[in-house]
C-alpha cells in the first residue's frame, strides 16, 4: 500500500486583472486580515484559521458570464458564503462593491458578482 502524503488545503485562488483591488473587496466583505501582499499576489486568512483566499493578477483575465451560454467565458468556481440574514448580508455585499446578479436560481440563495465578475453565493440555511 502506498503511503499518503500530508496534504493541507490553504486557499482558493481567484484570478483578476488587479489582485489588490479584488483582495480589497473580499477584505471589506469578509473582514479577514491580509496574510501576504506583494505585487500581483495577495492572500486573506480567516481569523480562526483554515483555508483562506488568495488573489492573483492575470493580464489575460477574461471576466466570466453569469449565467453563461456555450460561447461565454465559463466561471471556474464560485464561493458559497453562509449568512444568517440574506437581506442584511446582501446590503453589506453591495456596500462592499458587489452587484446582485440578474439571474437568481434559488429562493434561499442570492448570487452576486464581485468586482472582477466572479459569481459568489450568499445562502441561508432553510428554517426547519
């Protein structure tokens, strides 16, 4: 049997035309401190530990479309952020610089677009 190496997920990396500007948005949204900030690369780390977010400048960045058709730039991933109140969290996201997406696929989820066009979802656990 082959021994498994120790693996730790440290971050999801989002490309953008300006890593610093996108990191600033997510810092306003999440309130996470900067872990590393250098030209073209910024990291945010959650205060309680765990995987963070990193941002990388990509000169050839193409903004994804939401929802996308076959000929559009597809999103490669999206972030799901659990909230306790969709309306309050949505107003906060907009004040941080997000835009509510025109297409909303679910009742208990709100899709927003960050300044680089990456979709992210604010969602609330349905009441039981």
